[in-house]
């Protein structure tokens, strides 16, 4: 495998997504140096932790980006309104909020707890795919995008995850961040096939 330095990746990437844990090394990693190293016109997406970004550096370097997408914020639920105003898409820390994500996390936790305590009846614990009361069928969320234009792809994905509606709600009610997040209805994941 070939690994590249962060400096190389920033200078050569059209889209930079941040998926790091919050540690002493990553806190404030998106700083002035990070922003100045980005390729002009890049898209920046943060779905990790708000504290990975220094708001002042992001605001100062925003003009360099063609798009800024934030799901996580410093000081949640009290988010930086100036930063919100310069984002192209903003959500309230829900990137991982899918029904399947919650099912998988719960299943793993129950099975690991069962194994630790020797609860054999729970070793193969599972949650039915329609446990949310929906008429969900995986085949209805499995798509092939080959041959589709961007408008068709957007329409398909927007039916699963209406991000523009969520973005609008957060912009209209930024002070209601926690309530919007708490009452967010989990989306279903989609699957891609060739």
C-alpha cells in the first residue's frame, strides 16, 4: 500500500473528509496551516468531532473552498452561528444516525456483553430489519447508479436522506439544535450494486 502525507493529500484532493477520533493530536488539527494547504476549490466535510476544527481558522479560510459541509460543531448544542452562515450544508451531528447503524451497534454491544457474562441465550442476539415498524425491504434501498445523471442520483438519495430539509431546519432553528437532533427520525442505509 502507498501512503501519502497529509500535506500531499490536502494539496491534491478535490474532496477532503475528516473522520478522525478526538485526541490530543487531532484537537484543532484543522487550523490555519491545514486550511492554507488545501487545494483551491476543494470541498471540506467534517463528520468526526467539532473540536477537530478551529472555528476561526475555518472562517478565515472559507473563501478557498468551493463547498463546506459540517455535521459536527464545537460547543454543541451551542453552535457557532457565523460558521453556520458560511456552510453549504449543515446538519446536527447525525451523520451516523441510520437505523442500521443503531441496530448494528446495539447488536454488537449485546453480543459482547453476553459473551463476557456467559449469557449463551444472547450469543446470537439480533434485531429484525423491520423492528422500527416500517415496511422496509433491503431490495428497495439497493441501487445501481450506472448510466444515471446527477439529478436522478440526487432524487434517489434525497428520498432516503432529505439532507436539504434537515439543513433548512437547522438554519431556521439553530438554537433548537439538541431538539432537532433528539427528534431526528433515523434514515435507512442504501446499498450500491454494479
